[in-house]
């Protein structure tokens, strides 16, 4: 099973009234790359992920996750009683 990386880039960008082009310029990437990142079509390098966290002033974990459910281990190896 392949895990999908989810992100909050679009919502964080919109909350701060930043355009894709402005975010791209701040990250040093093409503006289309920001769209690919927001749609989950491309996973950023560690450097880009860290720059995003610094720009939004949040931890990397606040931007990226492996599931929509915040609790870790839910459903993994658990047997219902």
C-alpha cells in the first residue's frame, strides 16, 4: 500500500493572501510547481519543505501529513473487542 502525503499548502497560502507566484518566488521555484505541490502531484524536496515551514512560520508537520487523521497508529494492529 502506497501512502499519500497530504499537505495544507493551499489553505496556508490563502489564509495569508499569498498568490502562487509570490509563494513560488519566495521558495525559488516555478509558480506551476506550487500548483503541483498543492494538488499532491509532486512531493517537495526536504529543502523546499523546510523553506515552506519557515515562510509560514509553522512546523513541517503542520503542513504535511501521511493521513487526514491526526492521531498516530489509529487502526494499525488494533483488534476490535
